């Protein structure tokens, strides 16, 4: 039993989501990367509303505007996924470089946006058949969180990453 748990990886029992980053043409370290993530947050969905007043009645109706936030975040283990972390930093710098102040182009020709798919997995690392995928279109890294080093701690090094996206396809859930 202990061998089976050990073989699953340090975080296999608590983190049951994988994501797939589509290839990013200018970053060699992130070609078709599948990463186990921690604390993955699926954004809320919904439409805005407005009120129609008629005499003594009030009716709430859906508006034509989707007001859900176009961002999601997750945590990754830097100590286990160093090349992914390095690639995310390079990608974030291509979008908005905090050192040089250069903001990259945001158009169809820039290659700064890719699709990301997330799915639930079992502790054996197999997709859960009753769950579908969440497909995020046109994603880019908004922030790659801080890295905390603690000499006295044996805890994994975890970084929070926030992505923006154009659209979320949750029709196949």
C-alpha cells in the first residue's frame, strides 16, 4: 500500500486536475505540456441582469452581456515543474515584461495566446469519464506569483498562476 501511494507522487491524493497547455511557438520548454495543478479554480459563468418595472411589479431579465470574469488561476509546484515555471515566466514576459516595460502585441498573429484544457483525474492519473473538459480559448498569463524559499521548511514550493482568456467552453461537461 505504501509503495502505491509513493508511486502516485507527492501531491496525487490532494490534487485531481491536470491541464494541457497548447504549444507556444517561441518557448521550447512548453511544447504540449500536461501539468498536474493544485487548487484549480473554474470561473463562474452567467449573464448580467436588468430590471423591468411595470406598475407594482418588478421583473428581472437576463441582459445580453456576459459578466463573468475572464480569468482562472491554479497553483503549480515549482520544485517539480521547473521547466513549466520557467516557460510561464518567459511567456508572461512576452505578454508584459515587468523589467523592460515592453508590452507584447495582442492580436491573432502574435502567438501570445493559446488554448488550455483542464480535466479531472483519478489518483491513478486517469481521466474521470463522468467529467468533461473545461476548454479555455485564447489564454495568456496575467501573473505568475511569487516564489517563497524557506530553508527551515520541507514544504513544496508552490506558485499561483493567473490566466486571462477570451472564452470558456463548458458545453461538454
